[in-house]
């Protein structure tokens, strides 16, 4: 069984995740919190890290059952065949979400120096080290979707990754 990215109708991510769970399929919808302001109040709301996508773990034979889920439009793939998402990418995203650190969607980044988080709640996560204003963020790419997720981190918690021994799926880069 592999992880796959499902494309879903706009703003139906949470409903699809619930429907997959009801079908006894392992779905994963990573969420982040953001403050939204209306004319009369400000509220913290949860949003999908990858809008219009939900991850699901299933065998190739179960794909029809997944596609019959309401609001699922397709399985991300190439040449008519579903393309799995790397287990390391899903594990890195789960670690980032579970850390409780502030995070948000981030533009996909392709080049730079790879780094690994050496200490703390995100130890072992690899991604891109980016600087924004006075803080640092670790950006993890999901290659298949051409999307990324960022989490705030202290610069001293990361160390450079030498060589190409790590999987290209979850890469960290240093952006100046």
C-alpha cells in the first residue's frame, strides 16, 4: 500500500477525509491554523495545508473504491497511472503538524542547500531553510504536487546535509 494524493472539489477536503474514514480507508488531511479577520471579529480557523488535495493510503486494486468517494475528482498521476507520494514526505509533514509549531503553506522551492533538523520536536525532518524577516522557516517539498509546507524554527536547530544520501522527496534548502 502506498500514499497517493487525491484531487478534490474546492473546499471539500474535510468532507472527503471523513468519507474515506467511513470507508475504512486511511486518509490524511494535514491542517494549519491561521487567524482570519471579519468586520466584527477575529478568529483562528483551520485550513488544509494543500488546498484541493487529500492524501490516502491504499493498494492499486482499491483505486476504484477511492474514486467513487463523493467530491474526489482524481488520483494524482502520470500517463493514466496513479503516482505514489513518498512515505518520507508524509512522515515529515506529520511530524511538522504534530510539533504544534506555527506553520503555513509555502511556495514550492527547488534549489539551494539541503539541511536537516538536528534537535527539537522536528528532529530528522529535512527540507529547505528559508529566511523571512527576522525568523527562519523549514520548508518541506511534496514533489508530486509541486507544493510545499513551511514551519517556523530556530536557525541553530538545523545542520547542513552533505552529499545526496537523503531522499530527494523531502529536501531542505538555504535561501539567502
